[in-house]
């Protein structure tokens, strides 16, 4: 049964060189095993009917077609002879001599027949001959391995010798391949060079020869031969080739044209690997191409006159910039030099805008902010927000370059105006009713862009202070275009800077909502107590800590207003026994009904005025005229402020809305000037908004905002120092400065000198102390 199984397996792997029938039975084999076969006799038959016959068949083969075949019976007889010679009892067991003879026969065939045939040819003919001989050799080895199968299964395995097929491959490698590999490699590399020069070559032939280099690695599938004898020289010649190509292109082509050629060549090399090289070569081959075409000449290409990276950015060449990113991102250090150029370019564009605007600093600066937003949009699109978006696909190097560039010019003042203030003014213009009219989506989008620009500010606290004052005006004077937009903007700032940054802004919005509830409760209180008020009143109760600081005055209110205030104070004291109300009249407004008689006809107008203007007008119910000094005594207002209110009611310099007459007329007010009720006042509109003579926002007021910011910074610095020292207990001077700066950087860029001053102040106030042995070491005092 064992013998029969042996024959079945042997027959199943027979190549198509012989006709195959069912193997004979074990009984037939047993009858053939009787006579003893001697070595010379057996080997002579195996050599003439097996080895030499298959060699002749392979020699005569044309176009893959055999002229002759070995009959199955003959093949079986050869197999049986090997089996018998290997299973005879010693001293007639010929396993060892058969193995040696097999090896010698293969080597003799290669040396005498194959190698000379290959060597007599050259170039492509040699390659074709090598391919043909290698294919034939594999068939020869395959046939003989089947004939000598019994050796493989027992003798070879027992003595751990190389298998017969491996002996065949190794012999070809040592005798044929090693003898011709240099000429073969030279011929292949020449074909590859010609293909790179756009000549037509036999790619199938190259692939077949390359596969021989791979197969020479033997049964272990090692690529050592392929790498050592072929790939290394391929990479070397490729480097030389593209070094010459690169120099040629760099000299005559523009940067975009060079990149197009380089990209095309890299694509060709990838295809080359797919068509006829081993897949493991791709990474190494492309790396060599990258080094020669991109890495080496990068700086010279980027700085190329009239077509370098700077020119592409100036001309907004999106396609070329995208290609540049695709190519140079292949190199580990390829993007950093581009990032430097992008940063310099954006910085130059920004500084040019700042310089242009600084020459016209007295004009409206809102278009400047819009230009900043437009620049930011442009370069955000260029840098991109992620993979496949923008020329630079959102790579961190370019985001960093853009951030550093914007930080360098966004923090430049325009004249005496800081960009932080300009951004706040721009937001105010977007969010107030009288500002730019936009759809909800467009407003949301623009606010998002402003906040992105805001993130580059080093002095975010200055923005916050201006924004707070403007938000207060929008809320208190009902000028806000949308509560949702206000909340959205505060949420965006909170996301960038944290809850502490926006806590006061949120508190202001909350106060306005709470004021509505307080107003409703006060109306119920008035109704329940049956209090008759001379006028309707709307009140807003503000938490002092949230809102900007407003100056109080000792305005003498008319009885109509005084009655309302007294009633509200009584109501408020009932609800909040420990809270104190401080009235801020400068933020109030009123509607006063004025009765006039132009041309003898009675006519009424609703005059929309501020609290001070209302107080002035109500005085004229008592008498028709007052001197300026009398008015000032009645109202107890600062002289300069009262002048502005009187001029606004007397029509001002241009004579608009002349509710009062002024004697003598003019834009200047003196203590003896007389103001009288203008009975003949008329206007086509029933409701009239009386304009205020605006006090110009002086540099002093801006300086006062800066002073507020500086004061807040002192507290922020001290709080940061105490927080750090409370945790660390002791810390040296430089580390404390560094940690405090890092903590504060989110809201403003602290001055180390200022931090040092605050440390000294905290030492004086006994929050910290210096170490007795090391004056640079601070200790926290609990």
C-alpha cells in the first residue's frame, strides 16, 4: 500500500513533458524489484533515457511547443529504477552515489551546454537566451526531481541535504547566473534608460529577467541576490540619471514647469515598478528620485527668479501651489522652507496694509478691518482646513506660519488706535441696529471670522474692555440687532478664551433678562399698592461688577421722575434688603410730549431725548425762559455737559430740531445766555429723535480704558503668581516669571518687568518672602 501511494503522489506532479496514465499497481512493482541493479548499469540507463533525453527535448522545443515527449511508461520505469537502487540492501544501496551523480549531471549540463549558449550572445539577445535557458532549466529540474523523488523523500531528508530542486537552482546560480550577471544587469539598465528616454522597449523581457534575479534568492524567497546584484546598481544609475535631468530642467525651465516634469517622472517610476520591478523597490526608487529631483535643488527652485514660491503666492497660482505641496511633502524636510516663505509673504502683505492704513489713520478704519478679514479668508483657503482642502491641505507647518505672520502685523497699532479696539468697533458695527445689515447666516459667518482674527491678538483684554463698553450701550439703549447674535458672539469668545474671559459679558446679558422680570414685578407692585405715577417708567437693574464703571452725578430730578424713583426704591428694598441702588442717569432715555403752536395751530410732537434733555425740557413747564446759570443751578449738572445738552435742544450749530431759542444765537454758550421755549417749533414728523451734540471720543477716554485694562492686569498677574506659589510652595525667580507668563498669555502678553513689580508688591504685602540663603528663590506664606 505504501508503494502504491508513493507512485500516485509522484505521478500527480508530472510536468507536461510526458504523457500520463494511471500508475501500475504495487504487485507489478514487486515483481520488478527482484533483480539487483548495479550503480553503473542503473546510472547509465538513467542518464541516457532520462537526463540526456529531457535535455534533447528542451533543446528542440520551439515557441513553448515540444517536438517529442517521454512516454509515461518510460518515466515510470525511470522512477522505479531510482526507487529500487535506493531501497536495495547494502552494499547495493546506491542513494549516496545517485545523489552525487544527479548533482554532477546538472552541473555538467549547465557548464557544457547552457553557459556557452548564453555567452555567445549580447544585449537583448543574451537576455532572451538567459530567460529561455532558465525556463528550460526549471523544467529539467522539475522532471528530474520527480524521477529522483525517492531520494528527496528519504535520503535527503535523513541527512539534511539540499533538496534536488534546490540543487538545480543553486547550480544555475553558481555556474550560469554568476558568470553573466554583470552583463545581464548592464543590458537591463540600458533598456530602462532607453525607456526613460521615451524609446520603445520590451517590458515583458525586462520583467522576466528581473524575476530571475528574484528567483536566485532560492527556496527561502530571499531578495538578497536581487538587491545586491541588481537593485543597488539600479538605484545608483537612477540617481545619476535624475541628477543630470534635474540640473538640465532647473537651468531652462520655470519652477511650475520643473514641477510638472518632476511629478510626471515620479508617476512613470511608480508605473515602472508595477510593470517589471519587484514591489519592494518602489519606496527606495521613489526616495532616490525625490532626493535628486526635489530635495537637492529645493532651495534654488523655491527662490527661482520670476517663477519661485514667492511669485506663485503673489499671483495666487492655486494649481502650482497645490503641486508644490504634493511634491515637497514627500520629503521629510521639504515643507519647512516653503513654510518660511509663506510666513514671510503673508507678513509682507499684512505689513504693507498696515503701512498704507497708517498714512490715513484719521479716516474710517472699518474698511481696514474688512481688508484684514479678506486677507485672512484668502490665506485660510490657501492653507486649507484638512486633507484635500486648500493648497497646503491644512498642514500644521502652514497653520503655524500663518499664525505667526498674522500675529506680527495684527498687533500693530494704526496711528494711536490698537487693532483690539478696531475689532471691537467692527463687532459693534455688525451687532447694532444701525450697523451693517446682514442675514443671520452672513452675520454668524462674519462674527466667526472676526473671532479668528481676534485669536491673533496678544492683548485680548483690551478688546474685552472696549467690547464690554460697546455691548453695554447696545443693551441699555436697545440698539442690539439680535439677542441671538450677541449670545453667539459671547459663546465664540468663551470658546477661545475660557469662561473667566466672558463672565462679565454673560452677566450683562443676564442682567437685561432679569430686569424684564423686575419690571413686571414692579408693575404688579404699583398696581397692588394703587400707586399713581405721573409717568410710565422702564427700569434696568445692573450688577455693578459686570458693567463698565459709569460716573454718578447729583442731578436734581423733576418731581415726575423723582416720584417714580422713590416708588421703585421702596419696592426694591422690600425684595433686596442688603443691596444698594446707585442711579446712572447718563444711560437713561425718555419720551417727552411737547405742545407747540406754529402759526396759531396747536401741534404736539413726541420728543425722544435722553434723561438730561428731558430734565431740561420739563423745567420749561414752570416758566418760558432761563439763563444758562439758572438752568445749571436747577439741575446741578457739570457746566460743560449742560452746554452740550442745551445746544442739542437749541438746534446746535446747524439749527436742527430747534425746540428752544437761544439768545444770542451761536454755537458757544456763556453763563448769561438765555434759553426760551420755542412755541413756533414745527416738524413734519410726529416722533422726533433729538440728536445729541456728541462729545468726541478723546484720547483721554481711550487712555482711561487702557488705564482700566492696566489695573485689571495688575490683579490678574497677582492672582496668577499667588495661584502658582500656593501650588509650588517655593520657586525660583525665572521659573515663576515663565509660569506666570504662560498662564496669562491666553488673555494678554505680560511684561516681565510688570510681573517683577507685582512680585515685589506681594512680598511687601506678605504673600511671599525671599529665601534667606537665596534671594532668587521665593516662598509662599500661607
